[in-house]
C-alpha cells in the first residue's frame, strides 16, 4: 500500500523522529527501504515510494537498509488507521501466533474468514499476515545479530524460524548475506559475551513525545513489593513463562528516544514474547503526537494535553496479575491494594534471587491461586472468592484475558462473577487487553475531573466521552494525571495558607 509522498515530504527532509515507524521509504534507485530518520543522503522525491509498514515495503521487493536498520524502529502502531480486527491480529502476530499457528487459526481467533483477513491486511498494511509475520521474524533476528553475541542457532529459534535452513535462506534472499556474514560486519565495541546466562542487553526505540517519567510514576505508585522495583529512571520485575522464572530491567535515558533493556531468562525461544510484553508495559508502539492531536480537538482536554504531552497507557506483564490487583483494589487505597498483592506473592509465589535488590518473588499463576484459601491476609471473603473464580476460569481456558478478546465480551463475562463490577472490568481491559478505547466511566475521579465544580454521573460521563473514541483509555490517563496535579496543588496552597 503506497502513501502519498507529499503528505510526508517535510518529515522525510527533516528526518523527524516523530514519524519513525509511521512510514518507510522505498528507494527505487537502490532497491532498499529505510526509516525516515536514516542518516544517509536523502533521496529525491521522484525516486522514492512510501509504505505504511516495513512488511509492505518488503512485499514490494525492497531490502532493509543496513545503515538505519528498520528493525530498530518503534514499528507501526497496531491501531494506526486499522480496523479492530487488524489491530487485534497484529497484536497476536507480534506475540508469535503465526510461528506455530496458521492464518486460518488466526482468522478464527478474531472471528473473520481467512480471505477477509487477507483483504483487510492488504487494504490497511499492504502486506499479507504471513508477510507481516516474516518481516517480524527477520527484523528481530537482525536486531539480535547486531546487538548481542547470542549463538546464531539460538537467534534462529528465538525469532520464530522453524529451521536453521529457512533462517539462512531468508537472510540470503533479503540481505544477500548470510547471518554469519552480517554478524562479522557488525560494528560492536563490547567483547564480553552477551548471552542468556549473563543477560541479554537490547535497545528499544519509541516515538516522541513520551512522558516516561509520569509513566514510571504510575507504575511505581502501583508496584508490588517483592515483584517490582521502580526508580525515577528504571523499572525491574520478576517474570515467569511456562514455569521458568527470570527478571528484566528497563532503563530510560534523557532525550534519547530509546530504552535500554536487560533480560535474564533461561530459555531463548521466549525472548521475543518477553520483549513484546515489555513494549506493552510502556506502550512503546504508540504514536503520542497523533493521539494528543486527536484529543486536543476537545476543548476540555486541549489544555490538559498541552500541559502533559506524551502520556501513554501502562500495560502489564501478566494479565492475570492485573486482574487480581484490580479486584483487590476495589474500595481500598492504591497502597493498601499493593500490600495485599504483595502478601499473595510472598505466600504463594516462588522465591527468587537476583542481583536487583528488592526482587524476591515471582507472582503465582492462576493454577496456584485457584486452590488457595488466602486466609489471615486482610482480604475480605468476597474478594477471595472472586480471585479464585477468575483463577479457575483462566486455568481451565474458560476465560481469556489478552488482546484477542473483544472488550465488551470480556466485560460481560467477568461481571458475572459476584463482587466484580464494570469499573474493575474496564480497568483490566485498559491494561491487560491493550484496548485503547477502554473506559471505566464509573470511576469517581474521572467523573470529577471533567468539571471541578460538578460531579458527573456515570451515564453523563459516558455520553461526554463519545467524541474521544477510539482513544478513551488515553483520555483516562490524561484526566487522572490532571486531577492528581490539581489535588496536589490545592493541598500545597492550603498548607501555605495555614502557615
């Protein structure tokens, strides 16, 4: 799918980082496609074709640039100009669905026919689901080749290739070089081994603006002692996949538009899934400029966007963990909920030892919590029953909490559990289903944040939020941030008057 070069010419000429990943430049004279921030000489407008995705450029026959490395771009936002079906399918592909599953199974997952799914992908992305998945595997493998010293055989399977033969064939066809030749030519200064036992270190990019300090503050306020450690510039936590435990550390740098990630996990095949979840926690694929621009159309939100540009919706590592947290957070303070979740982790989670002080336990999975009593922990009986019910349904596969689920269907299902209301359901949808339009309209703070002189009813707030679609989850974060700042300022002024 070609884009109009006139719409992006200024961004291309300025190498504007805000457009990194929003489009890719296919250069007709070289047969190479680049990021808009590529440092090489800018090609003439008549010699380029613009594509919405790297997969689209690849499907058109262009090779990835070795200089700007398209695999290091923030990537095309899954929701950018796409239907809900395409957005969900892209999220599933990013999680490696097509590494083992088929396009037919993918289409079944989102309730469309295979032909319709292919048409949607061609219309929105200019590439088929298989081509998108192939580009994902290629880009991830290339990034590991460039940034780590992992053995090439491990990279092959970590990226989702089914065989080393296929891995080599794809690289030779795409780069006209083998993986070994690309590794021999890379420009690295470190000599130490960067393997799984010592921790994989990798760099992830994002589009500015991104108020990552506010994002970290949000996570810090809700962090689970023993499971998460958050500082002013970093986030670390323990993790578990398929019974194996590990941890990761994410560190932000001022003005670099990048984050440094260090992952400690014993199984390389899970590496892409771990990185995908890290991207979700920090909403790294989001296009904040476009979202802020959209929300600024609302007179009430415009001034808030101006004060707090680049706010994003915090995701999560474990969807089940967020569900437990949300249930425990009902009718108690945020800190009290963190204490209760920490007690569950300490009593029922696995002990964990690593070099990051404060990480001591891995949060238990649904299989464990469905059979626990959770007595003498300060948790009311109704909450215990609700958590055990969710755990049992998730463990049996009767409830799915991930991006493949429609929010309305999820909310309806989880609200059948006694003691769980729509606020809890929509909060889980925001953070665990990655739904950019999820909106907990019964939230008391949101109902007060629109008009400080009047508290809206849930129905009034829901009606008021209609123009914010499909970005209502981002409006939630914006309203919470603005109201929190207002309350803090009012408290400080009151304190000053007393003094």
